C-alpha cells in the first residue's frame, strides 16, 4: 500500500489526463517488501508499516515491547484514533489460534524474506497455458500452484 504522500504524488501526476486516458492507466506497482524491517519511530510510520503488512501476502514477525515474538500472517487490522486502540490480528505459524496485538505494543516488524505468492499471478498462469498450447499439448489443464 502506498503512503499518503505517494498517493498524492500519483494523483497529481494523473490530474492532467482525461477520463478516457485514466480508464487505461497502468496499475500500481507492487513494492518489494520481502525482508523489509521498517522504522517504527512515529505513530504514522507504525500505521503505514502495518497497512503494508496487511496487504503483504507473506508472513511478518512482530516483536512486542515485552520481548515476545509473534510470527505469522497478518490477516486483519482494526485502526482506531490512537495506537492504543488499534490492533493487528495475526494467525501464528506455530498455532492456528488468532492473536490480537495492539499497535502500541509493537517494538519491531519484519516482513518474511519470501512472498509465497510472487510470480503466481493470473498472467503467469495464462503464459504457461499458451506455452503448453504452442508446444502442441492437448487437454491442457494447469493446476494452481501451492503457496507453501
């Protein structure tokens, strides 16, 4: 997810285009978040990092201020007026019990080194289909790949 500043810059860049041109505007570029350890110095940085973690398709490791660590998939977040009433909801890798972590309790955040869904887009699937068809294969069935 882009920051507010990045969004404003993109809107300014597209402001001169007509609605027809905007209809065919390029999509957003996906950030390379694998292995990223964001700075969490301000409330804004905490919120932006957790928004990106929510959009991330891999796991994150949250180190809490009490020293405990939660590693898993951040599947939901509840944002409030302050960090103390905002929560991230995580499914840990070691346990399938959902965990709530208050934003105010987060000391560090690390994105996993690998996005398990990278390269597994619909476009990649279609490309494999056409490669098999061009090779003369019949009854082509491309099964979805496991995300690990």
